[in-house]
C-alpha cells in the first residue's frame, strides 16, 4: 500500500518552499502527499511580501478532513506561525496515530533572526519537541532552542561542537535532531573555514539521537543559493520514514536528495535558485545483492506474502489431504504461468534494441524452458499428459498473460523477474521444508522441490534478479513493489482456483 504524509505548513505561491515544495518532495519519493495550510504567503525567489494567516480552527478542520478519511503515516510540520496554530498541530498529533512526526522548527533565519511571536517558543519547546520523532533545525535554531531550554551556549569551531550541541538537545528531551550547518563551511579536518570559497570545503549535517551521532558531509556548492532546502530535507525525511526507512538511513538519503536537488537547481526567477525537486537522487533502498530480501520483507507486502505462505493448498499438500485432481489443476496452471513468463521475456527482447537486454531476456527464456521440462516430467508422473492441458488456456491464464505482458512492456526483464519471484521463494521457504514422509501421494513432487537441482534452479532465478537489480532506477521501486503485490495475488488466485470445485481447467 502507498505510504502517505501530511504537511502542516505555509503556502509559497512561487512553488519554491512551503507546502508546494513539500508535496513535490513527497511525490519524488512515491509517497502520497496531503496538506493543511497554515498561511498563504505571497513570495517569490526574491523574498516574502505578504502573509495571510488561516484561522487555527480551519487548520484543524483541514487536518481532520484528511485524517478521518485517508490513513496518514507521517506528519511533517513547517511554518506554524503563531501559538494558536502550533497548539492545533500538537492536539492533532495526540488525536491521530502517526508513525512519525518530523518538525522543521522554522523559528529563526540562518543568521539567528527570530521569526516567531511571543509565547511560541515556550509552547514549541514544552509540547512539540517531546512529540517530534526528529527535529531539523539550522544551526542558529538549534542554538536558540538550547539556550531557551538549558540556558547553555555552544560555540562552533569544529564539527565536534555541532555534535555537542545536538547531544545537549537530545539530553534535554529531543528524541533525535539533524542540525543543518547553514552558512558554515568546514575544512577537511572539519574545522570551521574562515574562507568558504576554499576549493575543498564541506557543508555538514549532524544527526544526533540517543544511540547514534552521524556526520553527513556534502560538497560545498558556493555558487548555488536556493530556497526550499529546509523544506526539501524535512519532507524527504518524512517520506522516508513513511516508507519504513530507519532514522539514520532516512537522514542519509534525504541529505543526498537535497544535495542533488541543489546541485541541479535552476535559475528560474531573478533571485535564489529553484531546487530540482523531481531529481532522481541515485540510491536504492537496499544494498547490493539484497533485493530479494528487501522484497521478501517489505512491510507493505507482508499480508500478501502470508496469504500465500499460509494458503490452505500448501497445508493440504503438506499433510497429503489434497485431492489428486486439485493437484493436477495446480500443475496445469503452473505450466501456463511459466509459459506466460517466457512469452513476456520474448516480447521484452523484441521490444528492445539493446543487445544486453535481448541477451538477458534469452537467458530468462532458457531458465524457464529448463524449468518447464522438469515440470512436464512431474505432470507425467501424476498421470497428467501434456496434451490434456497445453493447448487449453483457462480464462485465469489469459488474465495472467495480460498482466505479465504489461509488466514486460513497462518494466522489462526485471519486471518479469520480480513477477516470477513468488515461485522460487515458495520452493525455498515452504516446499523444501516439507516432510516427505508425511506428504504421501505428493512425495515425488515434494522430493523434487527439495531436490538440489530445483533449489539451484530457483537460486539462479534469484541470482539473475539480483544482477538485474543493478539496472533498477530508484524512482521505479514503488512500481516494482506494485508488480510483486499483483503477482502475489495472482499466485494466491491460482491456489484458490485449484481448491475451487466449481472451476475446471482441463
Ligand atoms: C511558506 C514557507 N515555508 C517555509 C519557507 C522556508 O524555506 P527554506 O527551506 O528556504 O528555509 C518559506 N520560504 N516559505
């Protein structure tokens, strides 16, 4: 299921910051974005020239309207402007169950000029900070907050001082904080640079939680002054947390996203640059060789996997209570589904003019062919002759063919490999762990599944998927998850059909 975020923030009509920026960031992360507008501002790349506040009860109404209808994973707060609106945000956090709250303080400019009304800071510290999963202040804001909370100040000469500042905020009740060192560049030893135009200087983000302290340095881009960087970072963190990424990785990815958006920012207006919010930012949510594990354990797919793994067909197969007719239906359907995959791989080859893609498609067809030879042998062992079913395609198989062809056309070999993933994993996780003594009539089939050759065959499918995953573009990951979700429901439907006496397939 799609992850969702709500931003409670001000509108920037020129699209560079605020609500408009947050929604663009959510979309770039394939997260469904919602918003509650706290104020309408009139601003552009040069500056802000007007603010029209939304009454606090109407901010509440917007949040209620979203929350009471659409499930919401994460809330991000931006400009909350006054204590009344701040109070609404706090009440809403208590009213609704959210996975995480990301708070961009927006209480001061990078030079330390306070942006908020009297009473705001006290309420912010007392009520919002303890509820926030992560706070994303610039260094001036972090210092103002610490001063207000503990009356301490930390002078910044080295990145270790930023760590100290973060650690003190955490010790004072902030669960985690990422400090953006806006306006400060660091040298190679992470001392503050006097001259930021030095060729090798760094812009630094520091994450502090009760468990980790992480410095995330980025190349100093002195020629790029853009607005919206705080919105980009905090919304990207919100989107990653909504996608179940842990805090350190959410921070690393969000810094990479913000840096990329800044590096490719454009000069659209007469003032600050406009960030490239749609930029693809070059990371995948899993390490090399880990796509299968990622897909197997993705929380959005856990229900679909357990529908399959705990299917009554598998239970009946295990304790040999399945009827032989039901089993034959399964074998025939499996044959057709394998053929659909082979045909789609052929089509993928045909539709590409890249010889490497054509070669990979051919390899895929070869693997399916070998699998089908074994499969037909098994069919024969159970008294199912190929003539009985190969030329008879049930409606379900045609629906599966339409699905797999669509996957092949849109996402190529990788898409088909993902769609094929449920089968080798069931073989590995379920079939190969079955007790052959208990499986009676189905012993030859279960034994075949436990067979080294079959497992190896499944492994080569998985290895090919791992290899192909290096061609996956990060922005495609949601599409891949969707394909797997659909494929899991096809696999489940095939098992449902085998147990359904009303449906005959040959
Ligand atoms: C409505 C609104 N919210 C926030 C910002 C700050 O943007 P930045 O990310 O540049 O600090 C802004 N300029 N306008």
